[in-house]
């Protein structure tokens, strides 16, 4: 099941050392399946070893390097879960290099398994239990929406790319624009009170007198340069 290479040698060195040592009762350890269950391993005591959190992460990274094909994809997903998804283990922050390495392996695994991966009944049951009690498909409360808005306040969002603008434009083609409500129209009118149109011969803007940029004169830009209509 495993490839025989320098990574497998390192892997079994860690496993065999852990089997023969005696750990202090206060030391935090995690149970590790020597032969992963997703690759046919069992829950037999002979297939389980106690590792430190650091050793556990290293072993799962080594498993990616000592497998291939679908097995490699499974090991990439397992490493991703054990670091960023697991809520049953104590985790220490990983370096940017480690994050990038595992994330890259997961991206490749997803690409290779796209359309061919199906969850087993056991996996589906675990996913269902994991989602129990979560707000999936439910309307957020006003308080929740307010907190989301406050958390995003002050964020600077960059301009949309040309491809994104084009996609939005194409998606709106042929659609009828709905009419604004009376209150919406009233708010728009109120926001324009006291403002005047200014232009510099190319662009126009709406602002209060005295706030216009240098080179702008009062008046509406009736015709844009290069527009013959």
C-alpha cells in the first residue's frame, strides 16, 4: 500500500520509536493509525500508536509523500483535516510554509478526484452528525447580520477585475430593472439636495459647491469625447 522511499523510512522510525517508549502521564498525546483506516487499516491495538501532536502532524505529512493515486489524495485530505478542521485534538499554529504545502496537496487532490469521489454511508452519517444543530439554510437573525456588518466595517475592497465586470454585465443582459420604492426615491432625492453637477470636459460628478476638484466647472457633461451620439 505504501511506497518504499526515504519518507516511509522516516515514518516507521517515528512509529517504532513511539511504540517502545514510555510517555509521562502529563504529556499530551494523540492516537494514530499506523495503517490509516481509509487505506484499509483497523482499530486493532497493534495498528494504533500514541504520538505527540508534532509527531502526528509530521506522520500525516509523510503519508502524503509515501503514497500515490487515490491513496495520496486521501492522505492529503486527512492531513488537512487534522490541522485545520479537527476539533478533537489540541493544535499548535503551523508555519506559512507548512500551510502552503498541505494546501497545495489538497488542491491537487481535489482536482484529481473531481467527479469521481463519493462519500461512503459511514462518511455521510458522520457529516450529518457534524452538521446537527448548525444554522444550515436558516435565515440569520438581525443581531447576527448586524455583527457581520460591524466586522466588515472599514474594509477596503479592491476594484473588480475586467472579467468579473463582464460576467456581471452578461448576467444582467435582458433583465428588467425593478422600480425603486417611494422611500428609496425619497432618500436619493434627499442625498442630492444642495449638490451641483460639475465636469472637466471628460468626466462629470455631483458635489457641493466649493468641493469640486481643480479643473472642474459647473454644468452637466452633455456629450462624452468620442461619443458621436
